[in-house]
């Protein structure tokens, strides 16, 4: 149907939050929606909540499956979707009442493949903590590699076979960059009608604070799937985003690591960057200054062979024995 938006929601152990999410969707001023919830092997009462909710909203589509991770869950939603447009929403997030209407209006007006919005951060008590606005520029698509707060043209996603790579973590980053590389036009609006619920105990936020995340596998997937023509024409930009993500990974995952663990992982990641000829030759003008500063300083420390000194100050993990 014309202007139908498919809303794809992966849900894992979401019984306490999924109703708020769904209520905000069905209360939207834009009513032409297709809601697809993928119950990714939840061990709590998520499925029961969804079945109960479906009695009221019979058009709700529930995909119940064994746990396989958010990447596969979102891909299942993409394949099932029939809307002209699509959006990914986390099960613990919610939308302001006119969010879909505003996003769709912007995408159609700009004739874009992707429209990106800002969002509001909420804590576990659903108290607003901060507001993030997006400015429309060429760099905005790389400023926050999250699957939510974006509206896509479905034919753009499906015709280019843009799916989440088979990764447990970092799949969002790969998907966002790959999608951007195929898009003819990406626009950002200052609307902040997406409510992001910051759950500090979620699997993604806890596992990413260790080196269990396979950054190199994610990097290989990205290089294999990215639009080669776009990469060739924008390799400096893409290389910077990869380096930034690599440094973010090392800093966040390595905070609680031992010095030995950090040095080994740092070498592994930087050997991979060198093997793929990924170097920081530009610092995007629209990138936030403090992020550019972190990237520059980290690369300088590496160049000056000061990582041992850095880990002495930075790493909090205790060596065995």
C-alpha cells in the first residue's frame, strides 16, 4: 500500500518494555503501518505479552524463533516486510506521536533513500537525560552508527540486498556504513521524536566492554560488502570512519583489560588496518572536535610507540599472579 511503513522490532527478554514501545507505535498520527516483532528466543514472558497484545491489534506480525542475535532478527523482519518504507526500532524504545509522519514527510520531500533524525536519551526510569540533534551535512550518516532513528526506502534496501552481516556485535556499524555507500541521497532532520531507552544491563552494552567482540571479522565483512565504487571515490572518508571505530572499540572494550591483553589486541587491530591500507588521511570538517582530537592523539601515541605507557595509565584489568 502507498506510504505503508514497516516497523521492525527485534525483541529479547523485553516483557517489561515492549508494551510501551508498541503503544507508542499504534498511537502514531501516521496510521498506515506494518508492525513486525521478532521474538528472538526470549526466556521471559515476551511472547506471552505479544500474543496478548495481538488480541487487540490483530495485524501485529509476530515472528517467534530461537535466539540467533539481533542481526538475524532484523534480517527476518526485512524479508517479511511489505511496506514501501521501513524503520528499525529497539523493543525498549518509543516514539513521539507524530514521529513517523515527520520522518516520512522529510524523506518524500527530499527524495532521499535514508532520513536520519535526532533522539532523546532516557534512563531506566524513563526520565529524559539529554537531547541529540542532527545537522544535515555529508558527515551526519557516520556520526551515530545505530539502526534506529532512521527511515529507509524499502526498495533501496532490498534492491541493493543490504542485510545485517552475520555478526553478534558490530553488525549495526557495518549495516549503516554499507547502506550509506549505496544511497544516492541521505538527509538529516533536527526532529528528536525517537526515545532511546538506555539500558545499562543490555547484552550489547555489557559485551562490548570486553574484547569478546570480533572487530576484525566485522571489518572484513564491511570491506567485502561495501559499494566498491563509493569506497573508491570516498576512501579517505570511509577509512577515517573505520579507524575511528577501531579506536572506539579498543578504548571501550579495553578499559577493563590487562595491559598485556590491550597491547595484543591493539597490535592485532592495527596490523589489520595496515594490511588493508586503511590510514587516516583526512579529519572530516563536520566531525566533532573532541572525537577528532581523540583519534589524532591515539594515532600519535601509536606512531611514537607509546602504547605501553598509555596502557599503564589506562588499563584497569589486573594481571594474573
